[in-house]
């Protein structure tokens, strides 16, 4: 079977099966015992069935890679016809300890979008009646506040708290409509080790990062790095980097 996708909300990994798509639950306490095989294009999913692709490029080859044009929008619509005529929220998100970003999403998806990114804190700062104007405002703020944060940077902050003073200083420039604080139940006392592995006990999921305990070490796995891999039963046989605590 091959990892063909993931869901940060459920959370789960989606894997190909002879009769369609299976879901591997990632609830806390779940035991995973898979070994990563070759990686190639994850193909596509059509009518709940997996259409495989043997091209080497992963997670998707040029035939199956899709770009959401709205993510590149800065106010000039990149579609043939603009269709974002609904309320959009401009938000600020905080990632421990002191990394902040600005973003835009449809207002009704705000809470979901923040959790998808693994934000620790957030603030809804403006609402606009369509996506174009919201993107223009986001682009303006992005000259001072980043609009993208890399996953490794987020992982470095796992187990730490948001710098409250720095966050408050940022929010003082706005008049937030609503603020958020998220707890993903990971109960970490330090940053986990970044790895690509599917063996261990699930501690939880934060954004698209799966957190696993294995042989005394806690690992953080970017689930996007799993997409395209074939999975075999039996657990990893690789030598993994261990945390210092594993040798205590």
C-alpha cells in the first residue's frame, strides 16, 4: 500500500488499497508499525479510488501536481473568473516561541485553517467581503510580517510557549475581532526529533506534523514527507536519531 494523502482534522493517513482508499487513524495512543518503502508519485484520487502513478517524482509528478492559485493571489485574480465573493478573514498566527505570520482564509474556515497550520495562538484582525481585497491587505502586511512559515521552524518550537510579550506587541498594532489559543495535547517538555518514520506510539498531531514516541525518543514527522511512500508491515529497520534523554 502507498500513502496517498493525509487529514489534519480527523487526523489520519490515507493509503491505497485494492478496493479503494483506507484510512489509518492517528488518534493518541495508536500504535503504528510500518516500514517505509520506495517513494514515487502518489497519483490521484478519483471517485474514492486511487489512480496510481509510477513516475519517480514525489510526492507528485508534473501530471498530478496541483497548484491552488488562490494561495499565490496578492489581489490580482489569477483565475479566468473571480469567484471568491464571500467574507474572508485576515489573521495573525503565532508559533512558539516567537514566529508570527499573516494569512487569509474564508471566514467560516478560520478555526479549521489555524489548526491545519498548527498555530499556537492567533487573532482575527480584519474581515473583507471578498478574497481579492483581503489578499491585497494581506500583501500589504506581508511586507513586515511573513506570510509563510516552514515546517522545520514550527517543529523547533514544539514543547515551548509563545513569547507573550512579543505577541502582545504585535497585536497592539491592531484591534483584533477575536483571539485564539490552541492546545494539541502533545504534552512535550522539549522539541521532538524531526524524522520521516511511521513506527511508534502516536502522541498526537499538530498541523501536518505527526508526533510519535519510539524507543524513548519523540519524533516529529511532516506528513507531507510520507506521501508517495510505499508502506510495509513490520516497523522501521533504519537507525534513527535519538534524543539525549533516550540514553538516560
